[in-house]
């Protein structure tokens, strides 16, 4: 696969004549028209690279395709220097050459109706070139350059998941987030600040709290930018940046209005297109959005509002839940893990609790439970739980868990466990061995297969879970 530059003369020619040439992007399936109009081959070979394809536009939404392309483009073009990736000729070559058909499909030009010449032509320049030769605008407006630069900004070579920060940002409203996090605010080029931003987004994502792009993310980015007018953001740690944003979003959710007067900003600045954002170059400048005053009062920003993070309407990740066991008439407390906590399996009863609210009942293993109360665990509680889980993992690594204890952890009540115990103690094979005495997998399976033909449903349930237990302990 050849990586091609678009000749500077060819770029200048198309831009100078865009008022009449833009219509080709709507009507021409191939890019042959560029050479016909320009009078010679508009491209020049730059380097040879391995073949790769961009994300399928048929199999996913536009936002998801752009999200995948951030990884695809950076992974395949990671060897580009910053100078090369800043060159309009490279991205114009990719957009108008190698991926011309893809770009037309990405922006739906085969089906898009012509509207107003000025805006239609301006959009073509923004997507296929660098508008007004503004490099920073080009980085995050050009249809392919923005994916590479977002991939580069979020790539972390020291993390097993190199794109964890990008995964946290997510595909939903990606173009809007690119504008608010990467384009409108230059501090996103600082890895410490970007990590703090992503950690703040993860804080809410882990707790199942959906953030509104405009009301929460954009507003908190403006606030962080305003804080940068009072203190040097580069001096803050990742944790301090995270806390600033988390606290601010919580203030917004609680309806506590900002003590900062921001300059008026027209919502029309953003043109929504299929739930994506394509901002014209005249709408946004490189200037950061500042508060009307030169300083921001930070006297209260150290108060951690995030630990008492509102009251959820229903049980979700990171909640404590009091549940009434109606048969025993006792209240049990469960602590649901965060969404990203993969250190242990969910108990069946925890999965049943998700989405419920106070007063709701549910059946599990023949027993009836009722939600009595719930709320969000504090960060300190979650951290303590993590410490306990790490200890449990260390202990379990040297000693396997007992089958009956495993059943208890899986949510089975004492009556069912006692019934299973009775089966195990009274039903033996020809050698007088109970199920727990058998070590050989083949012998266990042969015994279970033989018992299935004569056993009750409850006994067969025992064998089902015993096999799951052995698999879990292997």
C-alpha cells in the first residue's frame, strides 16, 4: 500500500476553485475528476506501508467507526513523525486519494443533498483538507487526521491496554468530545491533564452514571480551562485534575450553579450531523474559552463532593444494598462492584439486584428477597473492599475453596445446600466413592451421566453446579 502526498499545487488549485469543484464530492464516485481538473497526477508517492482497511461503515455507527479508526490509523501509521503528521499534504493525499471512496461514504456524500454553496464547500475543505491552512484546526477537523491525532494523544505504551483512555472517552458523541477535549482546549496535549480528564469520566462510568456531553463534559472542560487562568494546571497531579472535574460535574448535577461567569457562546457554533459534530473553521478559534474574570476562586475546590455522589434512582454499580431475606427474616448487606472491577465474579443475587429499587422483590434459588435500602459506597469503602479482595485472591491462590462454601457464595440458601449435601453423602459409585471423593474427570463424568438417567431434577441440578464448581476451581 502506497502512502501518497497530495501535491501542494494541487491542494492550492482545489481550494482556490472549491466554489465550483465541491460538487464533485457529491457526484463523482472516483477521484478521477481531480486529475482531469488539475491537468496532471495530483499525487506523489511518499512511502510504502502494509495494507490496512478502515472500520466498516456498514457494521457500526459513524461514531463507532471513527472510534475504531483512531486505533486503526495510529496503529498503522505510528511511525509517522510529528512533523509528517502535521503536514496537510499527507492527510489531503489520504482523504482525496487512498480513502476517497471511504471519505465520501463516511460523510454520506452519495446521498447528501446540496444545500448552500458556502457551507457545503466549507465543509468539504474541513473534511478533506486543512481549512485556511490552520494546522491545529486541521488536526481535529480533517476526517482522518483527527482520528490519528486522537489515537496518538490517548495511546499509552506503558498500559497493557494501550487505548484505555480512548475506551473511557467512548464512541458515543465522539466528534463532540474531540471538539471539547482535544480541539477547543489545548491542555489536552498534556498527558497528566488528559489522564485526569479520562479518570474523571471513568469515575462516573464505573458507577453507571451517564454524562451529558454539553451539560457535563463541555461545562467541566470550560471550568478546567477557567481554573487554568488562576493556577498553572501543569503543576497539578492526575488525582488533583480528576478531583477538580468530578467535583464540578457533581456540583452541576446537584444544581449548584457556577460561580464563574463564562463568555457567551452560541450553541449554533456546533452543527449536529447525524448526532455528530462538524464545526466550521470560523466558529471556533485556537483561543481557549476563558472566564470573564482573570481569576477563579478555588477556596472550596478541595472539598471532595464526589464521595457522596448523589442518590441513584435504582441500584447500580458501586452501591451498597440492604436486602431482606423473607424466609429467615434477616437483612443482608451487599456491596456491588464498580463496572470496571474484574477482580471477582458477581454473585447471582448481585446480578438480580441491578436495576431494582426500594420495595421490589425477587426470587432466587426458591427464596424471596426484598430490597430495603441502598445507596452509593464511598471511595474509602470501595478501596477497602479492593484490599479485602486482594487478600482473598492471595489466600485462594494457595488453597481451593470448598464446594459447599462455593455454593454459599453463589447465593444458594442453606436448605438447598443441605439437600445437595445429602445427595453427595448417600449416592456413591460402585467403588463406594461419593462425588467429592472422585478426582478423575472421566470417572466424574461417567458417574454423572449414569445418574442423570435415574435422578430427579434437583439431583441433576447438583451435578450441573458441581461441574461449574470444578471448572471455576481449575
